[in-house]
C-alpha cells in the first residue's frame, strides 16, 4: 500500500500484479509462492473455462451464473493459501457454485474486479443480488465491467450505446452494495466497450456523465480510485 500511495502522491501510475485464471499455478501451490515473491497480489482462480481449481462461468445470455460445479479440493486449498499470503481472490469469472465456495472459505473481503449486475443485464458473468449482498457483508467490492455485453440490457456486443446502461448498473450496484463498495473495473483488454468511453482516455467523459447524472465529487472519487485503495488496505493490511 505504501508504494501505491507514494506513486499517487508523486503523480505516477501504480499497478497491481494480477493473474486472471490460475493455469500457471500447479496443484502443489509452489508456483503461487514464486509468483507472490515476484509481486502477485491479486488472483482469479479461473477464467471462463475449467481449471484444476474450479469451473469458470461460460459466456451465456440470458442465463443464470449457476452453471455447474464449484471449486475442486485444490481450488479450496488455493483460496486458503491466498488468504494466508494476503492475495486478493477475484470472483469475476467464477460461477455461482464457486462463488459460494469462496465465500464460505475466505476470511478476506470478497472482491469481483470486473463484474456487473445480473438484475440489469442477465448474463452469466454478472452477479445476482444475493451475490452482491454477500460481497457487501464481507466488506468487499465490485468493479464495474465496461464490456458492452455485460452492460447492455440486450446483451449485444455493439459499442453503439449511450450512458444509460452504465448508469443503471452503477445505480443498482451502489443501491445494493453502498457507496463504499463499488468502483470502476474496466476490462479494456479484449472487450468491446461503449463508444463514449473507447479506451482509458475516455474515462473523463464517463466521469462527466456521472456528474451530470447527479453523482457528487466525493462519490466519483470513491468510484474512480478511493474504494479500491480502501479494499486493498483491508485485504492486504497496512
């Protein structure tokens, strides 16, 4: 945390080493310790396909995230070891059974780094209200996914959309989780995002849309970076 805060104070960009899908880690978890020593601090046990650790949620619309079995025994050991090492366990891409397993095992805040509200867009990749409640009660958070297929109520990939779906998801997430447990999750790499955002250079346009929607400066600051720093501090300590 000190390094991130120092970079922020210096006006520099700080990054957190994250692994999406744990295929590079063996079931003995030796590689987990190697990557941790190199700086790994956030890990998604699966992408949207099975691994030795569990079952990723496939891309389906409309559909429930309840798509199959949860964590394997190796996956449960992985979560416990991540807790010991203070590596954030990312719930995005985990199916509902795997989510339930992680929630039952983990003693850390539950974090979905790039997921949206299933109540607004019924994609398998989005989180049900029950899941959002579990994340809230753990002191965790959800990062808004900018991918149009998880934002648009019709589940289409087209970037031709206005701000309304983005605002609907944020309103729902904040209403369910509270202002201290929601942030921007992006997903710029490989996803089709709304034309109003485009890429990271479009984030000021998103912030302007939130302000026009009635979000005040304090809430926008929380969404943009403040809540992420808070949940990382709760997850890592310090």
